[in-house]
DNA sequence: ATTAGGACTTAGGATTATAATA
DNA sequence: TATTATAATCCTAAGTCCTAAT
């Protein structure tokens, strides 16, 4: 292993990161004795019985807890308590003023970071699947021979009336398939083996996707039984990752190479591949990994028994993996193509199913491969070994009369069910968190599309009701009953700040919160009516905003925070998401906490889009407006992303680019003055220096310009020679090259002179008019570049994708595209167009 | 009435493909 | 033409909400 110095240095991620972070405590093999510490434990909370909102005024009467007092909520919950890690970077910021109206948290502070503190671990013995290794081959997705008639699950005459069919893009093979031909294909597909070289020919470019599509969104479709999801479902099962093949590279233990059996090597490799990443340096991750690694090493009687993480050196394996990656990257074209074909074949086989006779895409047909669990934030189990899933653990869901896909050789399925009230095709239990995993249809499928549609329709229904709902909770803010007050306050926050509901979480998960699970330490109050929120939300993404809130909300929170309460206690000590949602249901059918996010996101988007889109504008300007509106939504929903590694460098580059443009401007101005010195008086602006453009920089810039010029000349010379060679002409000599280069030297001298005298003659046909025209163009380019820069900067930690995919009603976009003549593909990628095909038929005046 | 866990949506990061540059 | 930035896609963790079990 040669090159060992090109270590992929640590991680970027100035975002998250924050404070304290892990203490020095490094993992310690020996005892996993490691006490989990009292963390996460806090004294039971007594119910707070408030007597009044105290001091100042307040018409509000005495607030008392309702009768139920007795029922001692005795939250057995428990949470960190004490030692809250401190966050780094705080930045304050203005507080949004604009009170009313839907939107929320206009400008709010953003920053974020991860929590620190907390080690822990615990890794109880886990079951070891692992049966006999089974003769591999597994890989080959044995095919279904049985093409028996049974497969023929015809579209059951389809319930609904007129079966609207449409063609997606490209109307080819017009007639063709009727139900029959389709089922025929179905039958065929079901038995087609992937990898059979036969299927190679296609792969082609994408498209293909013509096929008739069932345009469910064009049918009247007054809900016909919601719970039944299909009448027939035929599919090919799931794909299992190939068995592990040993690479034989030895890791070091106490500096010496040791031999690992394949199973152990596999786990070592999981860790090795993460070396130098945040994960591998996370003590919790190390601890959990090592605990599992140690166990499996022991089980396989690894020679020097592995007991100390610190004595392990995985770098040889790491380097091997890097080399493999390199190799893959540099693979020959043909090999790459072959790989692609294999994938396509798999896609064709497993990636497709038949739902009520219609061909539909399957989403994640691959069984998740074994790996180290990568929990986010401070997940107590991060690093734990996620075991390989065996077919015996997998249950399939399909039609009664559908052929059962064959399990991998030597294996059988865990179960076969025929539950048409479920949308999943397969399911299994994962070992780390004991959670259930599923194989679902792809996002573009009818099932997903329909529920997406429903989601947005509910949000639109809320639009109609929101006025009344808001009035109601504003009133409830002053209710005498504590529970009602809390509920109303929570609703306010969810509505105005787009918070998530905030279900309770377990001890074995990262400590994150949503609205109902906010604790005291997450909210601080500032005099008149300002709220500082600071907590970790979903995915341990920091939510840090400062907002002005309604007076009564401020009072309420002060009230909730008062007294017996202390850090670690719930802010809403008698409110559960279930109760909140139950209440919401009573206000509007289908209303739950998350609907507010959808509603506010879509509403804000439509509003901003309307406001920002220029009526007369270039395509680019319109797109900018679109992205701005999109970004507003992303900010509202607190969708963040890590700042990319090279961000700062890229910014510098852009700044330099702008300087270069300014330099050109400067030169042009001088040319004008050289041509027409009288203008000095008339147009004094020509004398003004460009901002941020220093002499020193210009000198340097000219040097690089000349360097580039020389390179270009040389390239030209070489190219010319190449051409001549081909034409059997005699090549240009070095001398000629030197001759050519002399011109650059000349130009360099000119520049030097220009710099000294300030006179810039300009090119041949130089005229004041031409220069002015160019100046204008440069101004445009500078403006555009600067806009792009601002855009980039603002965007660096904001992720637009999530809101576009999940929160913004696609019909708003479709209508907008129509209205402003913007091609859809500028807005939606191919997959998004597919996912949203149900929304693409709206008129240009459609409103959310 | 609570709790547990099933089923489905939402989420950011990792990986891969494509576009922009050097 | 190779390199690098960016966009698209893939992956699977982490939420929400609901229903069934206790």
C-alpha cells in the first residue's frame, strides 16, 4: 500500500457540529460496564396547578387545571435534564414583525449544530441469523418458471367507470395494448430473468416510459372504499444483496497483521470504509461498532483475541477499499456499460409489478444490505451492526392467485400474505431498532400519487377553514383550563412556525423534539413578546429562530415555564399529540398537525411566487423567482443541509470573477477617455474607480491573463501541428511558436505601459459608442454574477428539494409554468414529473 | 386510557450522472 | 479530455398518525 498520505481529511460540515460534542471519553473495550449515567432521567414532574397568569394585568382569570387533577400525569418520561450542551455560534437577528396572516417566521435566525454530550451504548446479544452460508449464487435472481395462467390477474373489469387512459410523453404505438396484451406482458415479465444476456439490447436511453398509464386523476372517483388498495398485485419479490466476498486484506492489531474470517472481515470493512468520517470518529459509534465487532471476532475465534479498539488499525482495509473505488472509477467504458446493463436488468425484473393489471414501478426492491447503523445526531445506537437480512425474515404481500416468487436457492420466505388493505409488497424486521421495513411502490405509482393528491386536497380544505380555526385557538389561548390553553398555544406554534407535532420518543433514540415535546430549555422569553426557540428537531437538525409572537402566547409560555418546572420538563406538560390531533379532527375532517405544514408551505409558495414573478421577464428571471419562493418555503420548514466542502473556495472564485469583470470595465473606461479625453468633464463617472478593485490585484490579474494567453498560444500551435501532421504538411517549428509568443510579450508590455500612463488605446475599431455598449453588457454580467453569488450564499445551507418534493402542491407549479410559458422540465426533474403527473393537467389559473 | 408497534410520509446524506470548466 | 461542480437519484433513518393490544 503505497500512498497512505492522501488521507481524506476529516469532514466538512461547519454546519451542525456545534459545541461541546463528545467529551474525551473514548471507548474502552474492556468493560462495557460503562454506566449510562443518570442522563435521560429526571424527576417525575408534578402537575402544575396554575393559579393565575400573575402580575400584570391579564384579563385572564384563574387558570386551573381541570378536574382531572388527580390523575397525576406523573410523566414517567424522562429526559436528559441537567447539562444541556451549549451551542456555539449564536447570532441574533431581527425579529419578524409582521404579525398576522399565515406565514410564519419570516426572517429568523438560523444556525445550527448538533448536540453534544451523552455516550452510552449497550449492546445486548442479538440474534445471529446466519445459517449455513448457503451456496452463494444467490445473486442470480432465479426466475419464475410458472407462467401459469393464474398469473393472469386481469384488471377485474375495473371498478370505476370510464377508464381514462393517457400517454405519458410521446404518443407512440398508439393502439396496441388493451388489457390483454398488457397481461400478456405481465406474464412474460414475471418470468424473465434479469442478467440473461438477452435483455441487454435495450437499456437505451430513458423514455421507454410510454405505455398507457391509468389516469386516475381524470376520473370522477368519489371515494370508493379507501382502505382497499388493490384487487390484484403481482410482483417478483425482492432482491437480496450478494453474499460477501472476502478481499483478504489484513487489518493490524497491535501493529501486526491478523487474519480474519470472512464474516469478521466484513464487519471490519464496514468500519474501515468509514474511516476519517464523522461517524468513525464518533465515540458512540466506535463503542457500538466495537462491541459488535469484538463479539463476532470472538465467535469466530479470531487469533489474537480482539479486546481493545485502540489496538485496531483498519487503514490497510481502508486503503484497499479506496483502491477498489478508484479502480471502479477508471473502469473501461465497456465494463461500465455492462454494469449499467446488469442494473437495468434488475430494474426490469424486480423494479416492476402489476397492480390491478397495470404495470407499476416498485420503489426500493433491494433488501437493505448489512452495514453499521448510521443513526443521526446523538443516536445511542449509532454504529451498531445491522445484520444481513435472510429470506426467512421477509414476508411478501401479493394476490392470492399470483405466483409466489421463488426465494433464493436453499431458502424460503418468512411468509406470504394477501392483504389488499396494505400497499407494501414485502416487509421485514430490522435488528438494530427492531423496526419494520417495507418495500413499497415507487413515488410515481398510482397509489402514491393518489395519497399525495389526497394530502394536498386536505391542505386546501384547511385553507378554507383556517380563518375560523385560528380565531378559535386565539380565543382558547385564554381559556381557563390549562389543557385547552396548552393546546391552543401548541396550535399557534404549529401554525405560525411550522413546527412538527412532536411525538414522544424512546430512550434509545436521539433526543429530538417537536412542538408537543418541547422542553423548558428550548424556549426562552424576551421582554415584550419575543420568543427564542432553540432545539434539535427531526434528524437532529437545529431549529433556532427568534420570533415575535402574540402577547397571549408569550404570557402562556411564561406561565407554562413558571415554577415547579425546571429544565428537562415538558413545556406542554399535559398535552399529547394524540389529543391535539383528536381536537383537530373535530375541527375539520382529516386535519392533523402535519397538515398545517403542508398548508402553510403551499400557501406561502403560491403567495410568494405570485409576488416575485416578473410579468415581463426572461426565463432566467422567472426561474429565479421560482427558486426564491421555493427557498422561502424551505426556510419556513427549516429544511437544512450541510454546507458543501468547497463552498468558501467557490465563493472566492465568484468574487474573483466579478473583479475580472470590473477590471474589464475599468479598461473600457480608460479607452473611452483615451479616445475622447474631453469626456473627463462631461462624464466624471468614467474616472471613478471600480469598487473593490485594487491596483495590486490588477497587476496580479494581468500576470495570470498573460499566462493564460501564452498557454492558449501554445495549445493553438500544438493543435495546428497535429492538423498538419495529419495532412502530411510540415510542422511548425519551435521558432514559429516563439514568434507567436512574442505577440503576448508585446501585449504584456502594452499593458504595463497602459498601467503607467493610464492611456488605453483599445483595439482597432474602438469607439466610444462601442465601449459604452460593452460597458452596459458588463454591468449586466456583473449584476447577474452578483445575483448568482447572493443566491448561492443564501442557499448554502438551505435544502430546497424537500419542500418541493413533499410540501408544495405541484399544481401550483404546473399552473405557473403554463401561465408564464416556462417549460416544466426547468422546474421538475424527470422523476418529479413522473411523481407529479397527476398534477400536470391543471389550467393556468388553477389556485391552491 | 395507555402503550406498542404497524404503515406510511418526510428527511438529509451518500452516491452517481451530467454539465461546466480547465 | 480530464477534472470538478452541480444536479439527480438512491438510500434508509426518522418522523407522523393510527389501530390493535393490554
